[in-house]
C-alpha cells in the first residue's frame, strides 16, 4: 500500500510541477507581450484597424487661352451610414428612423419600400454594423440633399452619416485636343499636358485617421491630426477653343472622306510660337476615328516636297542662286547613278527658271540644283550645315513628352546609309525625317522674318485665379538665314499659291503663302521599279501673306479616295481652317475707317427721305456726312443736290392725306395716326415705298395700306 501511495504522490507532484512551470511560462510570456513588447503589439493593432488614409486632393484645371475648361475634376461622393456611431443616441435613432427610411427609399434607392428600408437599417444596428453603403458616385447636388435627411442632418457622429469624397476627371469639350490634354492613369505612362504638368496639377494629398470596418472599408475618425489636402494648380494653355474646334472639324471630315490612316493639323501663332490648335485624328483597328496618338509631336516621317523650302533656302543662302536662273529639268525625268527621279506631274519642259521649279514643285529641278551647288565632295557637308543652321536637326522642345527626334544624316556617314544619291533625294524631302510640328516651326520662322520661336502650349499657372508663373514666348534663334534669302523664300511661297501647285484654292478675300507636299510611304526601291505602299499629303503655310499672323500644317497619311496629292487632300483643309479663322478673328480684318473716306457723289447719298429732324441730324453727324439746314421744323425732307445734303422743312396738312413714301415705319405711323387714319402694314421691311391712298386725298378716317421695302 505504501509503495502505491508513494507512486501516486510522485505522479501528483509531477503534474503540479508541470502546471506550475506552464503557469510561469505563460506569465512570463504575458509580461513580455504586455510590458516588454507592449508598444510594438499595440502599434501593430492600430495599424491593422486604425490608419492614416490618403485624402485625394482636388486636381487642378487645364484651361484654354480664354479660361474655358478643357479638363477639370468634378467631385463625387460615396455615401454610407454607421447605425452604431459612438455619438448616436438610441432616442434619436428611434425618433428619425421612419422619416430617414422614407427619404432614402424615395430619393436614393426606389427599389426599397420605406418599410423595407426601415427594417434593413434596424437589422444592421442590431448586428452592430458600422458601415452600411447607401450610394456610390453621388453628385455634389445629391450629396447636399442627402445631408438634409432626418438623422443624417446631425452629422457623422450623432447622425451616422459617412461621406467619402473623390474626384473624376471630366472634359467638357469631349474629343477636343484629347491627346494634347492627355491623361494620368495608374500603371500607364502619363500623356500630354496632364503628364507633363502632373506635379503642379495633382496638388498634395491629405491624411485622415480612419478605422477599418470591413474588407478594405474604412470610415473616418474625428481626429485633430487630420491633414487637409491641397488643391492642384490650374494650367492656362495657349489653345484657342474656336480655332481648335474649326481645326478638328475640318481635319475629321478630311480623314473620313479620304479614308486616310490618320491626319494632323496644327495652328501656331507666328510671332510668339503659341500653339492655338493641335489635332490628331487616327483610325482605330475597328475603323473608327479617334485621337489615338499624338502624331503631330511623336511621329517623324519623310516630309516630301514641303522640305523643298529648306532646300531652296540653303541654295539662296549660298548667294550663287537667284530666282530667275535657268536649269534644265529634262522634261521631268533624270538619273542619279542608277536611280531614276521623275516629277510628280508629267510635262514637256526642258529649261525653266528656279522660281518656276519651286512653283511647280519639280523634283528633278530641285535635285539638280542641289547636285550642282553642293554635289562636289567638298561641299556636301555644307548642305547639311545649312540644315543644322535652320535647326532642322533639333527637337522643338515643346512641353509635352514624346517628341520624336528629327533625322538628318551627317555627310558621308556610311553607317546611316549615305550614298551618292542621298543628296538629290534629300533635296526633295526623302532620307530625312521630321514631325509635323518640326516642319511647321521651320515655316513659322520663315514667316517670322527668320526668327525661330519655341512652340509652346502653356502660358501660365494659376492658383485660385491668381497667376503664379508666366511662360513668355521664347526665341530659339534670332535669324536662321539672311534677310535677303528669307525675303526670297517668302516670295516663292506666295507664288506657289498665286501661280503654282496651290493656285486652285487661292482666294480674293486674303492672301496666304505655303507649299504643297506629296511623299511616298512604305516604299522600296527594286531593281526594275519602286514599290509604293501609300502616300502622305501635306500643306504647310501661313496667312495673311503680307503680315503673317498664323502658320498651319496639315498632313494626311495614306489617303485612299478622292486624291493623293497635297494640293487636293491637305490644302482644302488648310483653306477651310484659314477661312474660318479669318472670318472670326477681328484682328485679321481691315477696319472700314482705316482709310480716309472718299467724297460721296449724289448717287451714293441718301435722297428723298422724310423723318424726324433730331434723328436725321444725329445719324448724319454719326456717319460724318455734311449737310445744310435752313429753318427749324419737326419733320424734314432730306434732299441730295450735287455733293451736298439739305434738310428741308416738311409740313403736314391736317385736312389732306400726306405722302409718307421715304419715311421709316415709325414716322409714317406717327403722321397718319395723328390725322385719325387707320394704318395696315403689308409686305416688306425698311422704309415706306408705296401707300394705297394718293397724297392730297381729303382725310375722312380711311384705312391706309403701306408697303415697305
């Protein structure tokens, strides 16, 4: 028995000892967690359930030159309800739950009946829910209405209303300048002005202490440490809404009509380099038209004949070429080594002037001129130096990202394909690549008497309507060529319109200057022929030619219907844009009083008009017309004699019907109705040209019918 009892006691002591050890271990761990590691675990707990969360800042606006909104952020709100808010009283919940349910069912979610909404909210309160979604993407006006609902009107803590603001980027003008304005999206490279000025536009996000109440659901906690977000700055662009609209409409119609792959149009202010319109219309894989890519800035192609202006300017700069010089163009067909070059249009001309070569855009003529003056081994480098003098080898430096680098070969650079035919082909716009913006900037410099400006899209940044920073026009180079060469280049561009490839669309309303261009794209030179994959039609110019205000480039790639040449595809778009700008911009119109008024002859003077003396005198003085007046009378007759107007007294008999022919309707009514006559108005407008009763007829209360004209 003793042995058994001792064995039991040993086992008991062992169990007790193990329990004591376990208790000590647990106690030690508890002390470690609560005391030694307490701060760490409390912080982890807070991080899991309570965090400072980002409050999105209001993104700044992108504005047109006149302050119209091109891109703006509209506020939207996610609305929720905390039926167990710490500040909500039971009595308030019970008092307002019926009316709140009615408002929610009636104005927010009609799929619920008021009774069903009431039962739903009571159930959520009983379940201890702290976040009940009410509605997402609520507008500002809807949010103001919801804030006035019973119980919600008591605020977040007493009323349980949770309002989480967010912003959505909107473009009031839709497609207008879509790619230039650009976008900033998570995981995608920023594009356009939105990307280039993202840091200014984005502002500074705020912070709000929030509690997690569900999977990625957080509700704000009242906390004085909240950091308010700082709104982004506004960006004022150089885009003119009216010019942009005209440009996009004209380009869209042309790309659609010609079934082209894409089209580009840019309008620039000559003196400053400000971009007033920039449009890119491309074709999606489905065949729809959209601003798929900023070809104007990001796509460098062989420009074709529009590059001939650079070739001609280089020739003029040598001082050895003049416009009336003669060159043999071999009826538009010649060979350089084994490669044949032909003119775009067949002709039978042998020799012609340099001016005519440019007007008719002769490939053979331009290539032979360059070969004559730069073809010597020691001079080929000089041609490239002139191109670099014109800055054609450099980017324009426009603010938005993605500008393609121009491609101009260095002389004798075999790695880049320099050969014996490179120079003549460069003369006609091949083996060189430029973006539409880069070629336009060159033409703009010629229009600007040789001063090269930096194209720019942003004129200033603003905050709450106040200017923070201005970006003035920037001169890149004071003179790209001599004044003598520039003047001759300007003359040639005017002659292209008056007598050359653009003459079909010249207008009597104003003069413009420019150059047509047609380039082959996706071509391959084979042994027996050249394979052409398509064409690129373009026109670059400026207007008015005498005092240029705007320059413009239009490029349409791979037109498939109704023509392929620059003069029949791109030039009509230029004319439409220029016509609309010229018709709507007052600064392009010559004031009527710009010249001294010519003396009026009798046939041009108003004659035999009857009316009120004071009104007649006021009109004559306003238009600066001299007149003579003899004696005072309420009504006067205006008579023209030689080159002088006379105001003669005109009396009305009270017994006989007077003549009111020549009077305005108001004066005629005044005279006739004061005699007790009834008046009926017939057709026409303006002054009285006929009355139904002859003058001199006795007055008997008749009805007089008047015809105006």
